C-alpha cells in the first residue's frame, strides 16, 4: 500500500482501477520553409478547426448544464483568436521562415512562461491554458500524428497533466476520478473537474506518478487529497463506509432544496453565493442559493488582454441579472492589486502590495476606469435586482468621493436618456479594521455592509494570508476579528442597515450560531456550501441560552 497526496478537488471518493494516460509527442521540430504563405494558410485553417472544436465542447458543456465550463471553453476560443498571440505566431513564420508547428510551439511556450512568471496565482494558472490551446493548434496542424488518449472505460485516470479541454471532453460516466502529477487549485482543469462532479487530486508529484501502472487498484479521496495504491482490506472497508456516509449526506442535503433558511425559533437568514463569472450561475441555481452575495468583477478584467469596454461589461452584468431572475445580485467593483495583478494595468511594483494600490484605491486613482465600470453597472441595473459593493474602504472621505462619482454617473446616464434603477443598493466591504471601527459613521452613508473576513483577518492580525510559513499565526477565529465583526453588525442595525459576510468564515458552520447571535443577516458562500449551511441554520434555536 502506497499513499500520495495532492490538492483535492471536490468531495467525492472513488474506488477502482488505474488507467495511466500516455500521449504521443506532438511534432514541433523546426523546419525551414520557402513558402511562408502556405504556412500561414495552414495556421489559419488549423486555428479555424481548433476554434470549432472548442465551440463543440462548449456546446456539450451547456447541454450538461454547466455554464461555467462552457464559459471556460469559450475563453479558450477567444485566446486562440487573441491578436497578440496570433501576430506573434505569424511573425515567427514569416520572419524566421519556419513551419507553423514550430512557430506555435515557441510562441505558446513564450506566452505561457510570461503568465507563469506573474505574481498573481490566477494569472499563473493561465499558463496551462496557453499550452492547451497551443497543443490543440499543433494537433490540428498535424492531425495524422495527433493521437488522442482513449477514455472509454470506468477507471481512475492518471496523467502527468490534463489540459482543460481534455478534462471537458471526458465522459464523466466512465471516469471515476482524476489524478495528475502537476496542477493547481486555481486552474481551469480544477474548475472543470469540480463542476462536472469528478473527484480529482492534482499535483501528487512525479515520484508518486512514476509508480502508477494500468490496472492497479486504488482509492481517490478528493476530500483529504489522498490517493492510495493497492489499499489493504481494512483501508478498503473503511473507505467504503466513508463513501456511503458521503452519499447519505448528499441525499440528506438534496431534500433541503426549496426550503427556507430559518432557525427553529423563526429567525430567517439569507444564504447567497460567491462567484467569479457569469458561467457560474448554473451552480448558484443548482445549489438553491437565494442570490449572489459577491460577484467578483475583477475576473472579467483578468480574463481579458486589455481593459474590458463598457459594452462588454454591460452585457456580462445584464446576463447575470437576467439569469438570476429577480434574485439579488451584489457585484463588487474591481478589486485588483495585491494578489490579483493584471498585466495591462501596469501597477507599480510595491514593497507591500497588500497595503498598496488595490481595490477602491485603484478606482479612485484612475477615475475613468471606475466610471466605465459604474456606467456598465447602472445600465444593467434595470435588468434585475442589483447591489453595488465597494472593496477596501478605510476612510469616510473615500466613501464620499465614491458616492459623488456614482451620482455623476447616474446623472450623465439619465442625461443621455439611458434608463437606470434608482433603487440600486450601494454597500461597502468591511475588510479593514478601520472600516469596522468607524462603521457607525459609515453606516448612514450606505445601504449595507458585507464583511470580507479573509482580508479583515489579515489586516487585524498583521499576518500575510498568502504565506504558508506563518499559517499557524493566521487565526480567523481570533477574538479580535470576531469583535470587529460584532461591532460592524451592531452599528449596521443601529442605523437600520443589513449586514452580511462574504469571506471564507461565512461557510464555517462552527461559527454560524456566533454570527447569527451577532445579528448577521446574510451569509454568502461558495455554491456547493449553500445546502450544508442551510442544514446548520435550520438546526439552531437562538431563543435558547448558548451552551
């Protein structure tokens, strides 16, 4: 029996035999060519074929009810048509007089390394996407030499890596689980596996992957991130019991769909969902969330190679509001900076980026950027029930400037004859100790608060939440953090405003009763956590003294 560990994706447990995916090397050797026009024509035809293939995969994902997976594949199609990427390939073919396969391979790797070198984990994960679309292009250039792995029997599939498009093409009925030597939690491969309900463990390492062979019996526990080869009878029996318990839990939670989030003594709580793209709305609705408590609009910027236009943003926000069909949608204005760096923003290199130009500070630094997003948001407001939320507030003057800009944008739109919703709620995130301490002054100026516990904990404890070396010092349950949340809740209610929590702690059921007793009105969590949180809330009786 041998155990390997990696990043667990999902909560499933799989028991079965291993099938190791081995793919042939695509032809990328350099060849000098005399007819560069012919190579450019080959490239154009391969690009057209690759985009069509991705469109088919996207359509398949839509038919399966996974809008987020479809959106990821659409992004890959957009990347294949990206002007910078295509121009670089064209320049390589014509300038160096080389074959298209070589030009694509060299360009793809150069772009991938550029992403991998970025500070932001999200952008680093895009390196895999670049390599994926480049491999697809090369396969389309040489279809006779491109051998696709065959995944047609129930098995635990193991590979060095799996690309997003390979993951999307899997038949989930025949795939028990995925195990890869490399990969990250923020990759599109991870998102696709999670959304398709396929348990996965990414990044078990080359050493463990090297001992995997076809036909080996194995266990994959995505919840613990463990893969066990040749499990003994005792381990197998224990895992069977865990899997059965997991199935029973899933069936129990399914019965809560459509039920109210109400405590035994009659207190109703809103449970909303946190998402980063319009493609995740299917997950929000599938898990029965009451609305969207945090739409991370910065991912719209991170997924583009240049600033998304007002029209582009409007169409996305409109789609989200219409799909939610009257349920509340709270969109956070762009929260770039710190751990979310956007290359084309050209943010200055900072000693302490978490304390620098990020969130609302960037928006106030670049008001034209801010106004473009606000115009798109207010234009979309007539298509649903919108709330706009501003991150990283620490001063009253910041909020005064924000509200003045909002008023200017509303007046300009009305002057242009563009309809807007006058009742659009405006709120702020409580994620700095300063905001919590002056919450009594801020509350009359807005319609709601939403506590971002990740950053609130980081700033309260002076502890970098991205640094694994000091993980034991980062305690989100710290009394100081909880006191600041309680203070903000008290001031919100004192001024007749509602308050929610949208950070990681919102899904921590060990704190649910604490939050409800503080007066928290709304909890916004990952879609998959909605029903578990509902079960916890329905089990509480706040009229009883706390044990």
